[in-house]
């Protein structure tokens, strides 16, 4: 899972909307770029697509959103709005793959 600034901004918007009582996040009237990020979050298992245009946070999505906002609130990470455009928050699975590939130096483990 790789979360970029646009992903994080969407997660924040959806999570805060849920806290304020919005049942779902609608993709109606969204820019194509936003639709692509919503689809990526859906493929990561962060959002669940219901009907044709209604997104809900999954349980893992709630955990990711809560973690991001808590880290932001406590000052452990910069405000999401202040992230560099190329910033990526990388999940542990990707870090593990990078670590194994570096240790194997091009050899496939058996």
C-alpha cells in the first residue's frame, strides 16, 4: 500500500465526513483525477464501493485514516496539506519486499 498526498487528502475528507454524519462519499461530479485516486483506494482495500458511486471506509481504511489524523494532530507528521507533492507513505508489505530484494541481490529465494 502506497498512500500519496492526494490519497491522504481524500481519506481525511471521507473520514471527517463520516465523523460529521455523512453515510457515504459520493463520486458524483468529481474530477477524473479524483475518481482515479478513489479507485486506487478501493483496490487497496481502504474503501468499499457500494452502488455505482458511493464509497465507504473499510475497517482497515478507518484505521489508516485514524492513524494519519492522529499522527498529524500530535505533530508526528506534517499536516497532510503541507506534504510535498511527491511524498509517499509506504506500507510495511512494500518495505518488506524491498528489504528481501536487497538481501537476495537478484536471487530468488527457494
